[in-house]
C-alpha cells in the first residue's frame, strides 16, 4: 500500500530536519556513514525505491551509530537521523526528529 500524502509530507519534514544536523554528527564522527545512509534510505522510500523494512534497518543502524559515540551532540544528531528514517514506518516519529535535532544544536552551542 502506498503512503498517504500526509505520511510523505511527514517524511519530507523529517528528512529536512535531520539533514540540518547531520553535519554535526559528521564533524565529530568522521567516516561513520550510518546516519547519512538512514536519511538516504528515507529519501529512497519517499520515491518508492525502498521498502519500509529496509528503511527500518537503516534507522536501527543510525541508532547504533548514536550508541557508539561518546560525543553528546553527535549522539543526538544520529538519533535525529534514526528517528527520521523511522517516519517511513510510523509518521508519529516526526516530533522525535525535531526534539533530537534541537538537542544536538543546543549541545553544540553549550560546548562553544
């Protein structure tokens, strides 16, 4: 079954919000691409190129990347990416994307 227009809008919003903080993760954890792959998977899903189960796997991988870093800003940014990919499964993950993105930005500001 195809996603509803509302579900696709939620996915696009989640993708935009997570893409804003992805550079935070990449700055502190260079070479780790699981959060980026999660966002690429979500984008592919919005285009009908990937299944929900594939995107969910990418979301889990982004959360694993979050667990593997000690840098709090990077962890929050990776969580934002994982939650964004999770929107493919359930649109109600969208608020979590915004929450983690804000936490990532706040942590960067706190450190500087």
